[in-house]
C-alpha cells in the first residue's frame, strides 16, 4: 500500500510540471530561510549553556547608592565573596591585550584576558595539549586557543615556546579548543591574573577602581537572593562603604542583557529571536499556501481518480494518506534542493550573521532541525488538500458536481490574501528599519566624521614609561609633531578617548557647580581633548565659545545641552563656576549642541569636555586627511608609527567604521529583514503566478467566446486581473495596522525614533500592487492574445 502511494504520488508530481516547479521553487527557498533562521535561533537560545554548571554561574555586579548595576567590579570584591560558604569558586577577569612577538614576527593580541586560577573551575575548556595546572602555578604563563596557536606557530608544537607579549616573556603552557560561536567568552589568549597585578599593585585594595569582571559559581540549590544579600554585607564591612551593594546576573542571561553597555560580551536580543522565529514560520506557511492553493485549484482534474478509488473500496483514511504522501514526497525533494542551496550560500550567511555555522551531517542539532522542518512543511502543505480530497463523495461526480465549492474558492482567496498580508508587513518593516538606520546616520552627522582616522597608543608605550603620565604625554606630543610634517594631514588632535561609543564616565559627585543637587545619580561622560578637536569634527556651538589655543582654558569646561538640562543650570551657563573634584575651579566657557555619542537606544547623556590634556593620558589621536590622499597618507602615518613604536603593529579606524560598530547588530538585522522580505514577496508572487496560469487555462473557452463577440485584449486582461488586484488591495488594508503595531513596538527600543508616516503604508501598498500586476499581467495578456479558434474548435 505504501509503495503504491509513493508510486502514484510520483506520477502526479511528474504529470503536473508547472505546479510542481512552482511548489518546489517556493518550498525550497522557504526551507532554506527556515533552516537558516532555525540554526540562528538555536544558536542564540543556547548561548553559554554548554558549560556543565551554567545554571550555577553568575556575573557579579556592583551598585552604588541604589543605582543601576555595573558589570565592572573592583578587584577586592572577589575576596569578600570567597568568605561566603555558598560560593564554590570565584574568578576575576581583566582585559589584557597587547602585541605578540613570536620569533621576531609581530601579531595583534587584542582578544586577551587575565584570569584567576579558579577560572577553569567555573568555565569548561577543552584542552588540546599542555597542562592548565602548570599555567596556574607560573605567573608568566600563557594559553592560546587552537586558531590563535595556528596563526602564531603554524604546524609547530607551541607547548613550552616563549613569546613576548609587549615587553614581557611568557611561556606557552596549554592550547585549548576555540570556544563555540554561542559563547560570550570569545578570547584567544589567557594569562594569569598575577601577571596583570605585577603592573597594577594599586588595584588590590582599591574598591573604587571598577576595571574587572567577576564571576562566581555557587553550590547547587543556593538561594541566590540570600547569597547576594550576604555578599553585600561582607563587601560593606570589608570596604567600609555603606553605599555599596552587590547584585548577580545569571550567565545564561548575559547574552540578552541589552541594557548593559559593557562591550566585553557579545549581546543578543530576545525580541530579535522572537521576531525571526515568527518570520521563519510565516515564510514556511507562505510557501505551503502555494501548494494548498494550486492543489485545491486543480482538484477537479482528479475527481475521476478519487471517485474510482472510492468505488473500488478506498476509504477516507487511505485517500488522506495518499495526498499526504504526495505532499511529503514534494517536501523531501524541496528539502534536498534546499540543502544544496544552503551548502552554496552558507559562507554568505555566516558573514552576514557573524557566525560560524557548518553543515555537518553528523550533528544531532542539524538532524533535529531538518526532521522538524520536513514534517512541519508536510503537515502545513498537505493536511488541508488531503482532507478536501478524501471527503469528496463519488456520487457527486456522477451527478456532475465538482470538488470545488464556494467555501473552497473563498478559502483559496483567503489564503492569497494571507500571503500578501505577510509580504506587505515585511515591506513596511523593511522601510521603517531603513528609515530608523538613516536617522542614526543623520544624528551622528551632527559632527563631521568624513576622512577622520583615529588610532590609539599601544600598551607598550605605557609599559616602557612605567605608566608615568608626563612621559607618556611628552611621547604623544613628539609623535604628533612628527606626524604633522605630512602636508596631507589637514589637522590633528589628541584626546583621552574617542568622541563616540565607550567614553569615560563617573557620577555627578565627582563634579561641582553652583546649585548642585547632591542627590542626583546621573552618570557624566567626560572627554579631555585638545582645542584642535573642534576644527576636525566641526562640533556645533549652542552658546559661548570653544577652547582657545594654548593653556588659557586649561581650568575651563565645555558642556553639552544635555548636561545643562541634567544639572539644572539656570540662565546663561557661560561664565558659571564649574569644577572637577580634586581639581582647580574653572568655569563654563561654552555649550555644544547635543550629538549622539552613544547609539539611539540610549538618551544623550551629560557630557563634560575639558582641554586640560596634561591632566589625562594623551592616548587617542585624530587626524583629518585631505581628500584624494588617503592611501598615501595612511602609508606615511604607518611609517612614522614604525619609527616611534617599532614593536607594535599599526592599528587604526576611520570614524565612519566606529559609527557602524554602534549599529552593527541593527544593520545586520535590517539586511536580514530585507532579504526575508524579498523571499516572502517572491514566494507570494510564485503562488499568484500559478493561480493566474490555472485561472487562464480554466477560462480559455470563455475568453475565446468573448474575443469572438468583440472583446479587446485590454478588456480581457482587466477581467482576468481584477479579482487578483482586489485580493491584493484587501491584503494592504489588513496588513497596514498589523505593520504599524509591529514596527511601533520595535521602535520603542530606541530613545530617539522616527514617526511612522502614512506614506510608508502607501509605498508598501503600491509596491505590492506593482509586484502582483507584474506577476499576473503576463499570463493575462498571453491568454487574451491567444487565437480563439484553437479554444473553440472542439465545441
């Protein structure tokens, strides 16, 4: 019986070539999208869960005065946590990047961390060679991931080799397997915390220096709230600070903490996971609708077959499975084609999503996804046609009735509407996402980023100067003077950090102004920059002036509009007293217009700018390059860099790239949304094309009679297109409020967002209508210009 079902199914698939081609095209493309999204969603939801004790691992956070939790902690907080009996293991990590020197060849070692010995008791690493225990017992040891070791040593055995990290020699103790792509801990180099503390002795008892991430693994079934309260009490007693409290964040929630500004860990979004999960299901449903529509539309052609089967003793269950097998066989072929497409397009998908998925047929996860996809597609596409066909009564055929009834025709039209509702919503979403990203571009354009390159002094300079600020600043000024000899560099400035992204920040308690509200818990972003910075970035003045060249304004400050509002400074801010704690009292000399130095997810915060560059490390350089001379100028800067800093590779970033990093995930999501919108429209258009072809075939004699009676090609084309255009118009009406609600919800994530205007829905509707007309007009015109003699000669 089963064999007979498959044989019959194969014959029907081969007989209806046009319908089969349309169904296979739609199903294959939708299955590709569905599988890609399923792999991505599985990857996101499984972040950091591969650690054996993931449910008992927490990131420690510090809070002051009841403010927001800070993922950065001080070094001594770990010692306080260790006193609690519920803490099984505690480990700190600190950023430890630099330049690696392997046999005289320089490599970038920016993805490195310094860790405590308990780090390997908390997190699971797959050791390929070497010994982690010896790493813990020697302060100047180093561990590399397999990919990093391959880059540094090629096929040679790295264990026991000596490498120079900046100015210090380290011995390779172990090689570990690269962390999975769904790990927040993406580091390729580890050194003992003792190596970091050799240079930072002052951190040991400094509760105010929040420069570390601290992880704790608690014993199973620990009451985590009680644990946090106990650790808070221990920390307050040890630090003598009653304004301090401790919070903990589960490791498995770390990836989805979009409120955190900590750049150390790669972030995801629960909203994005939900949206793309729904999107995957809708794409599969859209493709399945094509099969349902075409199968039901062609049902009359199979009434004789169904009647004979029933008269010969076939029951409803057997007929149901017959048509379900047809759907299953078609889905198997579509899945096979989709796997071929995936093999070809997987590298592009990995680049787009910044993942490293591999199509390994030995992976249980892949087979779960493929099996689930196959049966979902079979049930979605096959159930309704199978029910429709199996319930048909053969006596109705003998009385001249057809399978298609009014409710079936209405169902078919309803499915077409549903398809285009999805497509129109996708188009609306794509337009809104594009406009929001454009708003981000124009918001950042409040200062000039064009042809501005930035680069930062490497750690070697700080180590050689023994972190002496005067020596470092003298080096920076000498370096700058030599760079300015290049005539292609229009202007240069040095600052304490970049003017966007991760800036230095501290509480308002570190500042003073007249009428200050001491209860405020606001965080103030602080930047120290040379006067030339305004010329480079063309920062816009709201009030007052910028810093004068020279040292006359070293005690003075420029604030942004948000700072004036946050601080409650009344009247004209210019001339009012302003000071930094522990520093000389100065005054406000100017107010700049607000610009988005963080992403649009965050409101513009208070910014304070000083030109007291001598009071800060001069480490970030900005150079404005003349148009048309970028390659030659960058070569000249690199040559000067090699002369001054020969033991570190030259790393730079154009400010346009720095901006793109703020919106990397959003830009990635917008590209995915555009891709899947196109796929949805293509699938819908394929279904519409198939139905238009079927309707044209079904009404061939009617069209012939109309032509004989004098109907024009235009009239016949309009007649055939009218019903489909009406369905698309209904889709637009239904999709518009759905699209408005969905995109309004998405925009709530942004502090600054666009207004959703009426023209967005009008544009989406026009595009959908044009796509529908382009799809059906070809078939309608072809039917309209056909010779009526051919269609009527048998009558």
